C-alpha cells in the first residue's frame, strides 16, 4: 500500500510493504520528475552556475548558490570582503528563517495539532497563524532587501555580491524586528510547550558541516557523530566517507556512511553537534521549557528548528544594527576560472549540501556532483519509519499516517533530491 | 530679443540658488547628483548639482567623468517629466461603498533650477497636452513659479537641439538663464521681471564686451555643433511623404526591439496606462503609469490591434515628434536632447533614422 | 458568494512558484475564505481531482504521463493558469533540450533505463489551452495575489505587454548596459519582476522569458549582436534563451 | 475643465438587456451628469478592474435623473465583467460624456444615411432618435444595418419599428446564409448600392469594424458622396477619454477628444495607412 506524501515540498510517496500482515519494508519514493541539473550546468560558464543550481530548490536556493560560489571562490583563491561575506551570510540566515518557519508552521505543525491542513490550523488557531505569518513575511522582506527576492535571489555571485543593500531599506527591516521577535516567541512557545513530541531515543548517527569554531553553517570540515565516537574529515574527503547505494526495490540513489550505516543531516544534527555555539538567549529559551541536548528523536527536529530560528534572528538583528552601506566594490571584478576540481559543502536548512565541479580548459563545467540533504536522509527516513512501526498492530491508515509524520519531521526537500533519485511516476488517478 | 547680460562666478550661481529659497520662499528643485545617482528633487545647496562631472554620451553609452571646474554636464536619463509627471502615481482609492478618494498633488511653490534649454522646451510641449486637462500635471506644473536655466556652452555628442530650435541657448520662457564659460566666468541674463529683480539683488556686474563676445562665440559654436539634421521643413515634408513607405520604416526600425527606453527617457513622451488593484472587501486602487508607444500594448484593444507591427509603433514615435506634435500643440515635439540615442540599449539613433528617411524620400 | 474551487498541481519544477502562492495566501489569509482548495498536496492531506473553477499548474511536462494528467485537468477546469516560467515557457530544465534524452540520462543516472523522460521539455500551453500565463522564476507572489483577487471578485487581469526596460526606467534605475556595458537581456524580456537585477547593478538574465508578442528571429538576432559586443557570447545568450524561454525559442524557428 | 476629470461618478445600474450573444445594454441613472450628444461616449468603470470607453446608445430623462444606455460587447477583461457580473442594482463608475459626436446641427434638410456594422449600430442609434424627434427637419432616413448572423443583430426589438418612422428606408443584412433568414445576405456595405441615393443632399454616418468602414467610404464615394459628407466613428485603445493618456492617437488626432467621429476628409491621409 502506498500514499502520496502531503505537506512536504515537492512530490513523493511512501510505500509500506506488508507481507502476511507484517511490515517488511518501507520505501520513500520520489515521484518528482527529474530535471537533470548536473547536465544543465554542463558546458556552462562558471559564473552562470550559481543561478542555475539555485533553481534546484524552491525553498533553499541560497544554500545552493552559496555552496557553488564557495566552491569556486575557494578553488580560485578569491576572498571577498568581510562586509560582502556578512551580507551573504545574512541572506543565508534570512533563508533559514523562511525555510524553518515554512516547514515548522505550515507543513509540520498541523501534525502536532492533529489537523490535516493548513487552512484548518488557521481556523483553529488564528493568533498562532498571525504570529507565524509575521515572521515569515518579515523573512521575505529581508530576502528582498538583501538578495532581491524570496527565492532565486539575484544578489549573490562568485567573488561577492552584485550590490550592497540600501541603508534605508535595512533601517526599515530593523524597525520591524522587535515585533518579529515578539511574534517568533509566541510561536516558539507554542512549539516548545508541545506535549506530544516523541521522546524515545533513536540512536541516530549525525553529520554536519562543522569545524568546532561556530554553529554549523559553512566550514571546511565534515563532522560525524556516531553517538559514542566521532570523526571529522576535510570537506574534500566527503565522497570518501559516504557511499552511494542503490537498493533493488527502487534503484534510488541514497547515501550511507562508508561503514554502511544510515545517518541524519539537518537541524537535529547541527543542534546536537553545535549546541555550545548557540547564543545564551537561545539556550535559555530552550532550557526554560526543559529542552536540552542531545535531542534524541527526529520528531524533536522541530525543537532544533526553533532554536536555530531564534539564533538566526539574533544574528540578523546584529547584522542589521551594525550595517553601514560600504563604499567599496561589492565583488572582485576579474573572474578567470582555471581547469580543476572545485568542492564545497554548506549547511542548507535541511542539512549537509555538497557540491563538486570539474572545470575544463575553457572555464566551463565538465562534470558536477551535487549531494543534497534529502538524498542523505532518505535511508534514515526509511529506517526510522520501520522502527516506529515495528511490532505494533496498527491499522493501515494509522501506519501510513505515522510514516508521513516521520517524513515530515525530516522536512524532505523533494524537488532538490530528485536529481539523484530514481523516479517512478504515479499518476494522480492511481493515487486516488 | 536682446537681453541684458551680467557676469559673475559659480559662487553667484550658488547665491542665486539660496536667494530663491530665502528671498522668494521657494522650494528649489533640480537634477540632483547625490551618491553617484541622479534624481529630481529639492536642492539643499549648489553642491548637489552635477557641476564637476561631465557626461560622455554616444549611442548606447553613457559615462560620467570627473572633470573639475571645466566639466559641463548636460543631462542624464531622468528628464523633467520624472518630476512633473512621475512614472507611477496612485490617482484614486475607491472604498467598498464606492466612496471615492482622489490623490492630491501638492508641490508647494517651486523654482526649477539649472534645467537645460531642451528640458525647458519639453515643458512647453507637455503643457500643450496636459495643462488644464491632467489634474496631477496641472497641479505640479502650476507650482513652478520661477525657472532658472543653464544654457549649454558645450553640448554633447548626441545633442541636436540646434537642429530643432530648442537650444543650446534660451530666448523665452525663463526667469534667469546662466552660462558657464570655459574660463570660469558665468554669464547671467534675465527673461522676466522676476529674473531682472533677482539679478539686481544678486549684485552681479554688467557683462564686459569681452565676456559678451566670448559668450556669443561659445553659444555660436554650440549651436553649430548641434545643427546636424536636415532643414526642418524639408525634413517634415520627407516624413510626410514617407508615411506609406513600409519598407523604409521596416529598415529604419530593424535594430529596434521595442523596449521603450526611448519613450521613457524622452522628455515629451507622456503616454500613460491605468491599472487597478482589487481588494477582496470590494475596495480598489487606481494607478497611473507611463506607457511607451514602442511597447506592444500600444494600440492593442480587446479583440484587435491597431499597431501590431513594430515598424508602425516606431514610425509613430518619430512622426509624433516631428509631424503630429506640431499639429497637436503647435510645437515640434522633439527637443533634440538625444536621450533616446544614448539610452537605447541597441544604439538606434534617431538622427540616422531621420537622415535615412530624408535621403530616401526627400 | 460561492467559493471558487481551486486545484494546484505540480509537474516538473522546484516548487518555488507554489511557495510564492503559499506566500500570497499567508499575506492575504482572507483569500482562503473565498476559495475552496480541492487539490494542493503541499498544503493539505486530503486532495481530490474534481471539477475546478481554477486550476493552477506549476512546472513543465517532460514525459507522456504529464500530458495525460494535464489534459485531464484541463477537462475538469473552467480556468487554467500556467504559473511561472517552467509552466509558461519550459523553465531551466529546458537547457537539456536539443540533446537526446538518453545521453542526458546516462550522464546523470547510473541506471538510466529507469528514468522516464522524453527529449523535449514542453510548456503547458504546448499541450493544452491556457487561459492565463504568469511568468517568473519564481512568479511574483504579490502579482499572483493581485490576480487571484481579481479572479475571485469576478474579474480578469488587464495585461500590459512591455519590456523589463519600461519598469527599470520607471523605477529610475540607471541602465547597466548603457552606463556599465553589462550584458542585460532586459530589452527583449517581459516586464514583471520590477527590474530586479538592474536594481542590484546586474544585467537581467531573462528569468521572466523573452517577450512573445513583438519579437521575431530578426529581433533576437539584433539583441544577440548587441550582447556579443558587450561580451556575452552567442552560445551563452542562447543558453539563457533556452533556459527561460524555451517554448518561445521553438516557435521562433523559421 | 471638470473639477475631477479622472474620477468616475458612482452610478447604479437600473436595467440590463440581453441584445445578442456576448452583448448587453446596461442602463445607468445619474444625477448632475451632462446630457450626451449623439456619438459621444463615456468611460465606464468596473471597480478594481478598469475603465472602458463605451458609446452612449441612448439617453433620456426620467424624473430628475438622466438615464444613459451603454451597449457593451464582451471582448476584454472589463467588458467581460460588465456583461457577466453586472446586474440591476450593481454599481459602476461613469465619466463623460467625451468626444465630438455626430454632426447633426446644420444638416437639416439633408437625407440621413446610417450604415452600421455589428455593435457599431450602438453609437448610431442616438441619430435615429434625434431625427425621429425632428422628423420634419430632415429628408429621407436610410438605415442600413448588418451583422454576422441574425443572432448578432442588436436592438432586435427596435429594428422593425424603424420602418414605421415616416419617410424611412431600413435594410438589414447578415454576412452568410442562415436558416430562416429571408432578408439580404452579404455585407452591409453592399446595401449602399441598393438604395436610391442622392449624393448632393445626403449625409452618411458610418460605424462598425474599421475594415467595414473603409469599404463603406469607397462605396459611398463611388456613389458620388463628398468626403466632408461622410462621418465615421473610430475605435482605439482609450484610457482617459480627454486627450492626456495618449493611447488613442491616430495620426495627429486624439480619437477621444478630436473624435471619435471624424469626417472622411479629416481622415483621408491616415485611414489607408496601415497602423498609423
């Protein structure tokens, strides 16, 4: 039996394989059609790559842009001005706020309120809706002021940005911040005081882009926590510590650690790995509701999202308060791509995002490999669903519902993951 | 008409500017050059005028160079209509009970400062169409109480005001005109009793013979450099004859991609479009925006199109300026500023078009 | 007033336009009271494919099933809207058009035989009649809200076809081509974004697609020539056209 | 100058008549509104959607109010709304009356020839009313009217009554044969050759699609009518109605304020130029 995934970004299905009354397997399938992004960037100028890969995802395009930008800048030895880097991180931050609010409130929260749709949740709790909307709408303005638009921002380029945000726009954003914090806290309260978040320990292996100096975001190392032990490798060794596998039932490309273990990327991983770097204010807020690391269950990801949102809002406030429109050039003018390999990894809202590009003698992309967070989480998604359903004598409807909830807790970004996952189209008719 | 001429320095220009606000209590408005960008707005001081930069213009190219005291600025893309007839205005709010609230334009009392002869002329052209008809223009325009013009001693590569008789000097429609000669001397002349009074209070001395001669020579040179088109009557006759020559109009509009930049920068283009914003409670807003005749929508109606081909719209742009405007308002509609040449991203040059038409059918 | 029944469907795309639609609903929650959402998997669990007043399609078609689904939706809908550049013109995935899809599959997938896609990428209007086309990668959520409002109150948007340059000039932005020599597709690209890229000092790369009413091969060629002088090669110009204006590029042949 | 030249006057719809497929006549009643002359038009505003220029197809006093008829064909966003959603009691906005109408004063004693195509009869109807009210002042009244099919004829209930006007000739045509149609089949302009026309004492008033008007002009000229005795009502994109938005330009004319009615000799230089 299978069901279309709802309240996720993109289109997918979950299939529960039942033999003689007991569950023997779970398949999370992506029904999203392929767009062949690795092929789309083939032959393109390096400078064009960020805008193309931005279109992989309708929520977290900035992460794609910045990962590509980072890869080429690193490889070409370009170091943008500090002010420029701050603007870019602020855009990334605004995107993280947007993504987390979208997911937590619009897609995920209905699960905790036992409603099946956003309109129903709005009906039931209009005040919560208003507050969540205020934060989301502000994040949109922030993205517009800093990056040009809500997604597929236009202001980030290899070597810097295209233009510095206008000071008066920044001032306007800043003016709204107190009410944004206020609204966020209302929403955070609603989430942090939820009493139906699963608490059982799932013994997850976690991975994040992390170098020990700041909360996982952009760094040169990949950090893996196995629970009892941990390891860190340079980003350039990422492809050595994971393995890409295909399983016979779906031929989906999925990622596991080289030892064969499934792992989790995303807010939960970042939170457990980087908790100590969170601001005091964020920690205090969590602690006052009794939340402390480590978070042990994927359903608790929403707690990590709330913490990250607050932390990011604090970062943005500091940025906006200290912003002065610089007079220098927003980007290094000369860009002369050399042949070679360009690699970077960043933390997209959903987790580790890895890009590798091979550039030919003409400065054009010859080959690329883009590993998205959802592709990495897929094995874990199935494993967690499996363990959540094991042994229970659940009705089919209930089983599907639980499976859906697990998947939503991961916040899968299906449109981004599809380019590396085998696709099996199910027509809408069948789904009915 | 013979004007009394005075001579002074750039300092006197600054003094004149402050007199307008201190003495006549006017808001002084001009093309400001602040933070490396141009906008029409209230001038706090003469420092906000582009006095030490020079625009180097060519088809599809505009560069500003810092030239210090010898710099002579002509224009950038915003013409006077950006101020008098803004690109977008809310005109009406209709509430859910069909109650109407009109937008008001109140500019106070204004002195236009440092505008160029071509832009001064464009105001007369727009007056012919909009004055006492469009309430917003009428209101904005009526607020203009004093006009101070800077004559162009050094026109740019795209200027052809001399060909259409709109510049580089002025002879009417202004209160004070000044010209900055290359030696730093500024020549003032008054065009009205207010102007005469202002110059008297400015306490500038009567221009000496040498200054008068230098001024005459400079303006003569400027006029010569901007006389680049065929003689006007012959040109308009040729345009009249060309109307039906589809092949010719297709040829001269070959490079045009209908982007309407020329319409937007043209100081006499006034076409507008109205837009409605509906609200769910039944209320609505009505907005007015510039619309260019090169754009596809121009001539489009539900169920048909009166100018479906690009050459037709390009032809209208040209004919309107040279043939139709004179019949509509009694003035030539092209002021010869050359903005449409500079700001055309494909470098379509109206002078070439006119010559082409002239040669083909003239 | 009877609530308008609405369905939102996704073909090949990134969900970005759907997110703009969600933004429009968040910004104007009163809209939710005037529409009945019948199908919208990103918003609700229970979805049914039924008769609709308005169907909104995101994304382009890359295989036969898409065409069937589209035809079915068309048959059920009074008004069909193609939302965004993918649905309206093909979208970024069209960059692969012109190459045998088997080549493309092999390049990306280890088991290409499992991937179902044809060599073409088709805009919605290539397959079914479209009542309203909205461009943009992504479509602008505020414009979207404004249009939905008009439709909900029983109206229809009055369309104006003009170049991005018109918006750019009205906004008082200095032309990047003329002042900085930066290649910009604005002159041949449809208005709609508010001249976003030029407002950041950058040339338009055409994500709203080229104009469809007054552009022919000759004009595209003229634009290409002008851009080449500014340093954008023909090849890269064509990529931009393919990536954001594919269905128009197809119709420009001749 | 009007005090509020761009502001419509709110008006309540007092009647809606189905004329033909996609065509309705909408009546509004207004106080303090100038009486339109035959051939003038109003800007009709649908709130939140936009304004369209619509010819006045009838106007009469009822008590202290002026009732004005606008015959609207559903072709665009606004007209579609007007013909679909507007009903008795709905509110619309009206500005006007605008433009130069049909020249009737000074034409006394002349034969009046009306040539209408499709919805083009709408602005011509006030001429019929005018002549009927002053029947003795004018010579013969010819009404030539054509539409695509019998269904597309407007004012069906009235067409028969026109024959009752003394000294009138009414001829109606449809473009292609249609079951049950016994009248003339062909273009309305063909009818020009089928009437007894005295060119020296006839004024022609023509309105319809531009191609039809061009044919009419040719036919009328071949029958000996002078250019200054033929009048045409033009259609263009119009946004303001008073010569400021510029979108209705036709040659050097603003169709909204210099027209919409022009004599053929005024148009001669432009009418045959494609897209001028």
